[in-house]
């Protein structure tokens, strides 16, 4: 008996995959050797900060599907809208940055592998 479609929370939402792909294509296959930077782009026209937060989460989700690291900043534009400035990095450089910054996992702002309390 066939199982049904994947649950909605597992469904891949490729809404911003094209933006991540565009940033990746800026490096022409070879990221910066010192920083691992692949590309920088700006998502413009978010009418509220909440919408910019949603876009930021969607970018992080798309970046995880593409196996790259991402850095985002939300900036208020002169016209009152919000922009999401994002940079895409090679995954190994992202891991190196986190280890250089925080050291061991116990120093992370949060431990992604920690057991849930309760």
C-alpha cells in the first residue's frame, strides 16, 4: 500500500532556491580562498520587519538544502522598506569560522546536539 505525501513540515519549499543559486554562481565554481565567500546579494522590498524575518528564515532553509553556509542582515532602506543582505559561503569555511570563534561546542550560543530538558 503506498504511503501518502510527505508531511507539510518536511516539504521542501524552494521559494528562494534561485536566490541562493544566483549567489553561488557569482564565484564561478571557486570560492574566495581566504573567506570561502561565494557571493553576496540583496533581497529588496520587504514591507515590514516581520516579512524580512520570514525571508531570512527561507534563505537559511534554502541554504541548508544547498549545503552552504549563509550570513544575513536585515537593513532598513531609505524608503521605509526592509532589505535582507545575505552572503553565501562554502560550508567548510562556515564550520571553520564557528570553531575559531567559539572553540568547543560547550561555548556555542546554543548547543544543537544538547538533549532537551524535561
